C-alpha cells in the first residue's frame, strides 16, 4: 500500500473497502459511503478539533533546537491546559521521517523550554527519555494564544507541504483537544449529514482527545495509544441506549469512537455519559459491547489502529483484506482511502 | 431560571461600538463571552473591565488569523452556542462615490464584512452543530445594516458587502436549519458608534441609537432563536416540552 501524499480530505477518487459481517469483501467509491447505511442506524463521530500540537523552540540550558509534539492531557476540562505529556524531537522538522530525526537533549526535571511565545518546564520524564511531562507558564488565555499562534499541526514526511489547521479540521470539529486529527471523520461533509438526516439515519458525536499515531521510536510506538480523555454528551448516550434497546446498528466513524464507546460501556447494553479517560487497548481479545460497524482509514499492519480492527473481523479476513488493498493500490494514512468493517459474530472469528 | 448562565458566546469587533455593548451586557447577564478585536491594548482593557470574558487578539479579515481565533474561542469556552459576526469595515476611510473608491478599499470591506464572517462561521460550525445536537441550540448572528437593502449613494463598498452578507445568511440558514443551527441577519439601526462617526462625521449623536439599546435588541433576537432548555440538578440538559429519556 502507498501513502496518500496530498492533504485532501475528500478526494473524488477515494476508495472504500467493504467487509461485511460474513467476511465478504467488496469495493465501492468512498463518496458513496452513505449508501452503506440503513434507516435507523446511529452513526457516531469524534468531533474533536485538532490542536496545532507541534511546537518548535529551544532547550534553554543547552541552546539545542527542539520540537515538542503535545501527545496527551489529563482531562478535557477547559482550564486544564497547563500540563501536557509531549514526545520530544531534536533539530529538524516533519520533512525528515520521524525514525531518522535527531535526538533531543537529555532532559532533567526542571529544564526550561522556550517554544515561540510559550515558556514550559519539563516536570518529569515518563519512562522514556523522549516522553516528558510539560508544564506551561502563564494564564489559560496566554497558553491558548501561544499554542494557537505558534503551533503547527503535527505532520509526517509523507505529506511534503506544510499542513494548516484547515487541512486537518473535520467539518464537525468542535473542542480543540485532539493532538492528531480523528481523520476517519474526513469522510463527512455537510451534504453527507444532510443526506443521512433525510434518510432517517441518526447522527451523534463524542469528543476524544485523539493522541499521536507514531513517534519514530519502536519502544514508544509500542506504548501507543496513550491514555485519551473523552466526553460522551448526554444526548449521545441517550441516543446509544435507545438504539441498543431497539436493536439498531451503531456505526463508529473511526477507531477513537470505538475506544471511547467501549470504554464507557456499562456491561448492561448502555454507555455512561460524561467524561472519562480511555486507557484500554482494543484487539482480537476484545469483545465489543456497543459498536456494530466501523468506517476507518487504511492502517498498516502492526499499528494499534490495525489491531483494533481485529475486534471486528478474524485474522484470516483481515489478512485477505490487506492483500486485496495492496493489490488494488489502496492508499494509507490520514488522507488515504478507507475501510468499512461490520462486526463478525464472535463465534466465526479466528 | 437565568438562560444566560453557561451560554457560550463569541463576539467579533468586541472592543468598540455595538460589539463592546454586546460583550458588556452578555457578560453582565452571566454568559461566558469570548471577544475578538485587532488591538491588543484595547482587548486587554476590555477583558480587565469585564472580568471573566476572554479577550482574543485577531483580525477576521486575515485568512491566517481565522483558525488561531477559532482555536482560542473553542478552547477557552470548550464549545460555542452563539457566534456574533459584528466586526465591520466601512471600506474607504470616508464615504465616497463608487467610481472614486479604490479597489483595495472594496476588497477590505468584503474581507472584513463578508469573507471573514464566512470563514469564521465555517471554522466553528462543527461546534455550533454539537450545541444544537445537545439540545442547547446554536445561533450565528451577522450584523447587517439598512445599507444592505437600500442603495445609498457613497455607501457602495459597505453596502455591497453587507448586502452579500445578508444573502449569505439567508441561504446558510435555509441549509443548516435542519442541523439545528440558525443563521440570523439583523440591522441594529443607526447607532452612535465609531463606524458611524467615521461615515457621517457631523451627525448629531442625540439622533442616533445608543449601542447599549441596540445590543439589548440583538440579545433578545438571539434568545428568541434558541430553544428554552431546563437544567437538572446534575447539570444535564433537557429540552422543554420533551421528556428526558432516562
């Protein structure tokens, strides 16, 4: 499979691989994805807007250039913006593949960073020299203004031109809490939402602070996904409970939606409304309680996103889907093609 | 029940004229207000004078300022229920015939009065629709003018930009109402504001509406377009007239 290199959210020629609950594979145009939905389906997307979470600057005690990629926060509370976990890089930028990036200096607690107009202190390292906890100086307003003005969207070398926030915000983007875009939502536009509404397909949103997808470091990548705070609005929880009791399908737009909903599942065919922190991994051992189908990007094997699909389909089906997508030139990454998986009955997975 | 408590409002052009009056009155009623203006010093002063408001320095006529403004509005308020596109530019420094109007002055009027509101509304439309889905309702108020309707000589740049904004509002409202978002266009009338003084330097202020009065009328119109919601003791929202699903 090849990496999609143009930052276009809805390319006209985007492909969609469809895997039904019996493991049958077919192909369609992604712009026709609404045709896969049925009256009564409840479609749920992540409405997190993407922060400009890449902050460049200097490590003051050594003068070294650094790039901080904000990667996690404790909660979605609007005032809880002073403290972040961050993956640190040395000199250079997104044009260099992350695995080839220069290492940052060795951080010790108390080190100060100047990141554009922002000042931050490394309060501790988090089990890896490149993963640190940062505390920003200043008021909430100053921190927001500094991030908004100085930050850039986190970006990888497969996209060669610098990304702007308008490239990475979905049309439904709301609270700016995601560190990378919940890119499955790129499929949505207002026309699609209007068509869904006309066809009796329900739509609701959750907010999950989607974390970073790659660090360039094998040891750190093995720890992904990091813990992600989320919020399920009361209206969304009620819509889910009604759909579950009616036996209607729940369709997740993206892996982050699956992670939030399954974390909030109560075990009684219901989800908890409100805030939580998703800490779990979803893989072949997971028994999904809420989500019946997922629309997601094309993920490379061995990534956590790919492992999550094992909760929907067996290993044989997934290997076959990967082979078909390779043969047909499906494009990976956030601006690439998409997959649709309906959950196989548990007894047929293997 | 105070309907303003927890209402999240953003106002552009919030440090003078109608915008300032809106910030002061919404804040005084308990709304959570973020406001945008170009001058840092004025933004900081208004933020000090209206404690609890969020001042944002930015220029809505600049494409590159829109997303930083949106990040700060949505970040500091955690979402958005009401956007008031109030910032306006007369075009030329003084009123003049269209034939004497520099192209750049027309472009600036369009950038501030039409394209800026379009861009900012687009950037926060996801947040507004989330408010609507949550039962809170959502309103975009675009500040219009009688110059949007009447072809007053010498008001060409301003009038053309406000006419376009008014039509944009009407079309957007018809498209997005099904998502629960309302887009309003309202003319506050001739007010005693810096923009009016720039346009008509000799006007007698006593013949003009006070911006505080116009702000009350705008706020009434916004509240009329929002659903009446009741809050349970646990803070959950319920739409009046509907049973809350347990």
